[in-house]
C-alpha cells in the first residue's frame, strides 16, 4: 500500500468496518474457552458468555482467520485477579502473524465488550512476537508508515470494559495499529509505566468517555509518534503524575520513528489529582530528543534518524479541565 492510498484509507468513515461479525462460537468452543487451562485460547468466533461466567485462561486473537471475532462477557471477567501479566503473555493478545518477509496476516474488526479484564490487553502488528528485527528493517525504508499500518490489526473496538492493571501497561496499542476505539470504559489497577500507550506509526484511534485511574509510574497516556487520534471526554485521576504526553521516542531499539505525534485532538477531558507545584495535564513535545538512545537510528534521511525532535504539530488541545 502506498503512502497516498494509506492516507485515503485512513480518512474513510471511522465507524465503517470492513467485515461482518464472525460466526457465533459453538457450545464446544465455549466450553473450551471457559475451561481451566494455562494455554491461551485462540478465539476465531463470536463468543457471548452467560452472565456470571468467567474466562481464566489467556486469549489470543491472531491473524486474518480471527477477523470478525468478538467477546461479550455480559459482565463477566477475563483473567485472574491480582496475577501479574507480561508483555509477551497478556490477558488478551490481538496480534498479527508473520507469514513471510513482506507479508503479515492481521486480524481486523474485533469487538470486546462488557468485560472485566484482569491484567492487560496488547494489540500488536509488526514485532508481535517480541522481536524487533522486522520492525527495525522496515523503519529503514521510505514507506515504513504505510507498511507498518498495513501489517497491524485495525478496527478494534473495546466498549464498556474495565481493565484492571497488574503491572504491565493495561492497554498497549502497538506500532501501526489503526482504528482502535476504547469507549465508555475504565482503566484501573496499577502499571509499571503508563495506563495507555499509543506507539509509533499508529493512527486514527479513539479514546472517548472513559475513566482512567491507574496507579502508574509515568504519565497516564503516552502518544509516541502516533497521529490523528481523538482523546476526548475522559476523566483522569492522576495521583500526582502527568496526564497526556505527546512525543517521539527517537532511536529506541534502533527503530526509526517516521511519524510525528501530530494532528491529534485532546479535548474536553477532566483531570484530577495533578501535582500541585508543576501540574502537567497535556504536554505537547515532552521529550525533544533528550534520550541516550536517540543516536541508535542514525544514518537515514527520514523520521527520527534525520531529526531527534518530537515534531508535534497541528494538535488541538482545548477545553480540558483541572479539578
């Protein structure tokens, strides 16, 4: 996909999904889904739980064969309360799968609703297996943004969910992910980093009408080289930490960040619990280089290889309230 086609695609109607919902899960599939097991369950159908049912095993929604899959917990829970998750083994993984050096099989049109999720949700395209080689190699080409977005999951809806963090980032939106929405939901628990992370080359995601009250070690929301997102109508409880930081994490792991944190809308949010002496609710351009690893992506004529600055432009920050 060329950069022009990618841009045209991302300006399509935000709620226009590409595929119909997958078939309903069979009774046998629902039994396996809710069985006691340590191995992840591969969800490729649309599951509706009976009220009060729980899923204690991890979920893996991977590849094009999972497109259209969904989960309606009807108030039930996924995961084990208080049990820490890891970045490679989250509670719910929505991942692309590498098919060849130039092709990734990605899931699209995924809906998760009415669930209490203990641990973390991670949405990953290129690099989903925890290896950055493909991501690093792609970043050294001029069409990296379009390539990363074409490889990543898209049209992911999280509606009326509560994610209770147990250490790792409760909701991580990985490189190239587009059209993810988190709406009418709650992020709570604790995180060793942020509550929500929008990573490089991701775009056109919606974070709307949520309560974000995670005991985080950093800012609540990181917008790291992510563009054209809407973060609006949310209620943040900061606990003395920062709110929404926009930056570009130049050179980390040698990956060139092509996209800047630009054209985002951060509006109509309410922040409570900000630091008294130096409150930082929304910080546009929070790093501007200032990291020891910024030189790790040197030698190329684009993105953070050419300029370590954040390059944050055309962001709308308006009508945010501090309580």
